[in-house]
C-alpha cells in the first residue's frame, strides 16, 4: 500500500490494516447478505441497499482502529446500515418533493422492481413488504430487526439507539398497523 495514501488505513495506521482487512472481510462474508436483505426491506431498492451496506462496511474498516470493543463490530455495522437507510429515505423524500414541485402535480410511475426480484417474490410477500415500507421509520425498523433479523428487544434497542420500552411499543404499533393495512388490502 502506498504510504502517501492513508485515507483507507484504519485509524491512519498502516500496521492495523491487515488485521482490519481480515476482520472486516470475515464479518462481511458472514453478514453482508442478511444486511442487504435488511436494507432492501427498508428501502425497497436492491441497488441502494447494496450501496448502503458497502458504505457501512467501508466505514467499519476506516474506523477499525478506533473501535473500543471489536466484539461489537456487527452492532456498529447494523447501526450504520440503519442510519444509511434513514439517510437514503430522507434523500428520496427530498427528491420526490422537488420532483412534485417541478412537475406541478404531474403523476409519475413508481420505480419498478427488476424481473429477477419479481420472480423471486410472491404476490403476498410483495404486499406484505409494501405494507412494511408504509410504516413509520421507527416502527418499520423495530419490526424488521425483531422479526426479520430475529434480534432480541435489547439488541434491537442498541441497534436503533432507543430504549427497550420504545422498541416494545414501536413493535406493537407496527404489528397492529401492518395487520390493518393487510386486512384493507385483502
């Protein structure tokens, strides 16, 4: 590695790079697919989901030397993925608002999923995912972390940086709202 380019060195230390590379690579191999699935559920866009997950792992690599407890690296990456999804959703909302004002009320076709995605997902599954995406951010995140990633309330609270009680109430509200949406759709 060129010593002039330390922009990717963990904590600026070339000596830490081999350990960081090996550790982050192992974590990526074990958890990237699940984190991409999480991001796809949150964003509804595979390409954006992959970008968010890649950015989260790059951030982990860059800050490897600064982690106080490397055993919490997965928690760090999960939180980074959730934050990346939040940022992407905010950016999308801003673009949508700008687009609506630019088009003065013109209706636009929603972005359609790829043929591969449509072939893999049943109609019922698509309806459920669409309903999950309509939930408020906090409820959607709590529901996905608890039941899709099978995280405990405590793990979910840490990943979302909220209290365990807030996880419980957000999950309860999400389940109730999801049930109403799916009932209305049937």
